[in-house]
């Protein structure tokens, strides 16, 4: 399979951009590990509340868990763009020197933010805390000084992408990415200003959270899937890009007004019940399209393999391909199915804010984003080590099996605990104060929390295998150079 990136990824055209990509991926992998460790801390605190008492409280460790999640994914996304830009545009990324400088600004800012979260943790309820400790907006808690830094880095990144896209070849993938990244970066601004009214604050906060994961990030994943399928199985660009445009239309079509499913109970007007119900119920459709997209291209390629009669594998990066495959399933199940479950107001009245939400949060973030970004890391490792055909190794299979098995296990455990909360706390006890505690006192709820911890350890074991595989790829003789 002729793949440009395999010719000379680190000496030819685009080598600087690819090097920057590997930096982004490396820091992303480190933060992914930190995310999992803090996840384990809070999972232990659920079953043994005195754990690390007054050293790292639940609220702080939880903040680190989910902020690390968002930031590692953003790092891996920037890395993915810097990786694919030279392949798609045929030129070196314009302004790459500034891109590299901004990378370090980003890393230093994130490290300072994490240290402040860890050692200062909380401050008085005033402007100083918002500026220098954290803003208290779930997932995007970074203090304001870091917000401004992130905006500068994001603008630099968008500028790199645009200047390169305009100067080089403009494929469909690049056009979609250019439009999408403006929206992606622009939405961040909606989460930056402060109002005293919690309804107004939440109203805008959801613009970032929902419109990121259910619109702009999903479009991004569509573009990565398109790129990956071309690289890994030599899928036809015409077909892949046709799918991409369909997905973009559907994702924005349902995702934008699907925002309404977060406006049911926060003090927004009641017409959001109908809008949220209708449009968010349509959201699984593009996810089905994305699923079919991967299956269809893979199926066509299988046909090609038998026509060739060579019997040779047409996949030039087996671990990456498996992770992309997991993405197709995970996105559909985590976002589509687990999202659809609780998206109608009639159902959400009972499930809102229970462990069911957490089940959906874990399976969707992992299924839709972690999977494909790990796949992109594998593509970069293949390029970095100049491997022509990258095979599965024992570690790569253990990594996939344990992380996917662990997250699916956590999801099942959380779904069971959430069911108890819905049944006992909400349906039987009518969402009363004592109902809240009766639900959590149920043995089913408690066992769900135990299993979440056990499955969390399994997930972490998978991560260790993943890192081992990343670090040993270069020396592993199974790959064909
Ligand atoms: C990859 C895409 C998605 C991701 C990463 C994601 C992630 C999340 C997360 C983390 C939450 C919890 C937010 C919080 O802390 O309050 C949430 C809530 C929610 N999500 Fe998703 N989601 C995705 C797609 C979807 C889709 C497609 C649907 C509907 C079809 C959906 C329906 C919901 C609903 C209704 C809630 C509110 C839950 C509640 O009331 O407690 N999500 N999502
Ligand atoms: C070692 C494995 C993990 C453990 C033990 C773990 C544990 C936890 C715990 C205890 C919470 C707090 C839930 C609450 O406030 O009730 C949480 C929240 C969260 N975690 Fe994890 N987690 C792990 C891995 C992951 C992974 C791999 C992802 C996604 C890629 C993820 C995404 C999230 C999200 C989005 C939330 C917020 C959910 C919400 O607001 O409903 N976690 N996690
Ligand atoms: Fe949403």
C-alpha cells in the first residue's frame, strides 16, 4: 500500500510538523495516565471515604480526573492535526516554529495549573480565586490566566492549520477540519465569563461541553476516521470524503439543537423540553452513519484482498485499525445508545445526575474519543519507527483487551448502580432527601461501586500494556520495516 507517510516521515517534507505531533502525543499519553490514577483515587474514596482525607479531597481529585481527560484529548487532537497536515496538504506546516513554541507554552501552563489544583486546591470565593486557582466550571475549571493562555495557543494552532490549508492542497478532510476548528476554538470562549446567576452560567457552560462533544469533536472524529481509513486500508478518498460530508451535515443537524437535553431542569424556558427531546433523539443517526462508514470501507477492502489473490493483509497498521474499529462501536454504544437511553425528558426526570449519567460519560468519552486518539498515536508510532506493516503484538492486544474490557465493565457497574438510584431514590422515594440515602444504602448500589473500582484497576492495567507497547515498538521484530 502506497502511503506517503511511510516514505520518510521524519526527514522529508512535513517532518517538523510530524515531530511536533509526536510531542503532543507524548504529553497526551502522560496526562491520560494521570487521569486514570486520579480516577482510581476517587473510585477508592467512593468505597472508603476516608482515603487520603484532607490530602486530596474527592472534589479536587475528581476535578483532576476530568480536566486531565479533556486536556489529554485536546493535546492528542492537536497532535493528530499536525500529524495529518503534511499528508493531506503535501507541504510542511506553515508557521511550524511558532507552533512548537506554543506547544511549550501550553505544556508549562497545564503543569502549573495541575500543581495549583494539587497543592492550593481551593481559595476564598472571590475574583482572585477565579483568576489564579480555578473557575469551578466542571471539565473546564482552569483558572482565567490559563484560559487566556489556552486561547492564544488555540489561535496559533488554528492559524497554522489555515495558513497550511490555504497554501497547500485542500482536500475535503482539510476543508472540514478548517471550518470545524474555528467552531471548536470559538466555543471555548462561551465558558470563560462569569455571571452570578447559576442558570445563565450553566446555559453558556453547556455551549462548550455539549457543543464540543456532540458537534465539533464528533466532526473531528469523522475527519480522523476518513484520514485513517485512507492510510490504513487504502480506502478510496472519494468514498470516504462523501461519507464525511454526510456525517458533518447530520452531526451539526442534530447536535446543535440537541443541546436542549441539558436545558430541561436548569431554569431555562420549557420549550426546551420539546426541542431537546426531538433533536437529541436524532443524534444517534450520524453515529450509525459513522459506524456504517467504517464497516463499508473495510468490507470493500476485504473484497479487494480476495481479488488480488495475494492473501496478504491489506491493513498496514493492525493495532491502529483495531482501535479505529473500537471507535466505531464505542461511539455508537457510548454516545448513541447510552445517550439515547436518558435523553427524553420523561426518562431524564428519573435518571438526571445519577450514576447512569456517569456510565454514559465513561463509555462515550472512551468509546468516541480515547479509542480513535490512541489509534492516531499508533499511526504516529508507525511513522516514527519507519514501519511498513505494523502488526499486533501481545502487549497491543492486552492493552486493547484490558482497557476496553475495563471501561465496559465500569459502564455495566455504573449502569446497575444508576438503576438502583432511579428505582429507589427517584421512583419509590420521590427524589427526597432520605430517598437519596436509601438508594445509596442499597447493596446493589454499593456492589456497583466496588465493581467500578475493580474494573478501573483493569483499565489501568491495560494502560500500562499500552505504554509498554508504545515504548517497545521500535525494537519489536514482528513489524515489517
Ligand atoms: C461522544 C459524544 C458524547 C459524550 C462524550 C458525552 C458525554 C456526556 C457527559 C460527560 C455527560 C455528563 C455531564 C455532566 O457532568 O453533567 C453527559 C450528559 C448527557 N448526555 Fe452525553 N455525551 C455524548 C453524546 C450524547 C448523545 C448522542 C446523547 C443523546 C442521544 C447524549 C445525552 C446526554 C444527556 C441526556 C445527558 C444529561 C444527563 C443527566 O441529565 O444527568 N449524550 N454526556
Ligand atoms: C481507572 C479508571 C477510571 C476510574 C476508576 C474512574 C472513576 C471515576 C469516578 C469515581 C468519577 C466520579 C463520578 C462521580 O462524581 O460520581 C469519574 C468521573 C468521570 N470519569 Fe472516570 N474513571 C476512570 C476512567 C475514565 C476514563 C477512561 C474516562 C474517559 C475516557 C473517564 C471519564 C470520566 C468522566 C467524563 C467523568 C465525569 C462523569 C459525570 O460527570 O457524570 N474516566 N470517574
Ligand atoms: Fe449533550
